[in-house]
């Protein structure tokens, strides 16, 4: 299949599930947008479609095209999947924090893996990955960089596709959106699109403590797929509420609690989004149809976020259990019910 036909046919649509969160006997209702239902299991499938469509528009992609991208995992899997389908070649620059299952999926799709092992000046790996990409681009001008960090085509697909999908699914009732930030593309596109489609909406950026994607002080954290060791160049703050920074252990604890209580395993960044929503509710927030973007599911985190052995090796198992105990004392419980926002 040619790249042009593939991208034109690769439309996607993901479900909303109602989640009821009880805190000290008081129930708060929200809707989870489950991006794990995308063909490669994450919201980055949409981003990959946008990035590749932009490249195709500027210069056609073909079986002889070699793409390169820095990735924490999910975008790499999506790009590998789509590139393989039109016969191209994909190089993924990854680091030690990438979930092993995602790395193996990329490898199985024929990806050439380039690993960086040296942390950047903030203790993360993003800047080190980008430096490697830039070195490889200088060495081989034929490489084409999808550049999720600057390309307007990443936010563009969420503005043009995901935002109308959400507005339709909620009957235009959506009045708050909580989304995790790394490059910032998902929230940037959704914010731009939804602000034109619904009368009034609050946009709540969610980040992990230790990230500087939206400012703050950098320090290492355990989460993958959320946060960055550089400020987002795609996201402006003028239309956003103040960022909600979530401790990594709280995001992990809520993932594990929600899995035990509902059978739905979310990825680490989704746990951060749930934690941010609960923090906003505790601060007095109230909405008729709040939507929480769940970027991916928990299947790729069974050996990390959901593993006691991994948490113990990281020295954080006791901290996660302490958060779980405190949440139980606060009578925080989860119930996932219907699949649409009531109109």
C-alpha cells in the first residue's frame, strides 16, 4: 500500500467510559477517553498519522524513505507500524526508561534501535536523544525527521480529528479537559479545536513533578510518556489553567488501585491525569462533563508501574504503598460504567 492511501484510510475513533470516583463518600463523575483503543495502543497513533501526513504532503513518502524519531516508546511503535506498512524504514532513538515491551514491539516491526545511555544535564534522557538525532541527521541528509517536538502536524491531527470526535461524543457538553503533557501536542491541538466547537471549556495541563515541560525545577522521576527535560514549544499557556504537577508515586498508586477495583489498567501518564482531576476536585472544581485523556493502557507497564519488584528496585515501593493506604483511608474508590457522556 502506498503511504498516501495508507494515511487516507487510517482513521481512528476511541471510546469514552464513564468513571465514578468516590472520595469520603462523595461521588465525582468524569469520562475517560481511552486512547489505548487505537490500533497501536496509544494516543501516539493519532500523532504519528498527523506527522506522516505532513511529511507526505511536503514530499511523498515511499518504500525508499527512512524516518527517524526520538521516542519514549509509544510514538516509536506507531511510526514503526505505519512505516512498515508502506515499506519504509524507521530508526528509533530510545533510552533506558523506555518500557521493554514497547522496545520489543518496535524491534518486531523491523525498527533500527539506537540507544542513548547518558542522562542529560537535568537527569533525564530527552536532550541526549535529541542530540543523537541531530548528529545522525547531519551524517545522513537523506534521513527524514518526523520531529514531534516542533511539527505543527502533531497538534494539527488533534485539532482536526480528535477534537471534533470528542465534541460529537459528548454532544458538545464537554466543559473541562485534563491531559498529560510531554511535547504538549495533544493538549495544544485539542485546546485549539475544542475552543472553536464548544462554548466554554477549561483546559487543565497535567505534568509530573520533576518535569519542566511547563516550567518548574527538573529532577528525575519514574514516569514514562509524560513530562520532559525541556519546555514544550507547542503549548502556549495563555488559554490554560495553571499546570497540575503530580508526584510520580501518586500516579502509580492510582493506576494500581484503579486496576484492582475496575479491571482497567491504565498507563502511568493516565494515572497522573486521574490524580490531577482528583486534586482539582479537592480544590473545589466541579463540571458537568469533564474528560480525562488516557494516553495508553497498562499492558506495557506490567514490568514497571504494576510490578512490586521494579518499584522495590527503584526504592519507591514503600512510598507507593503509603499513598495507597492514605487513599484507602480517604475512602477513594473507582467504578467504571457506561461508554458515553450523558447528554
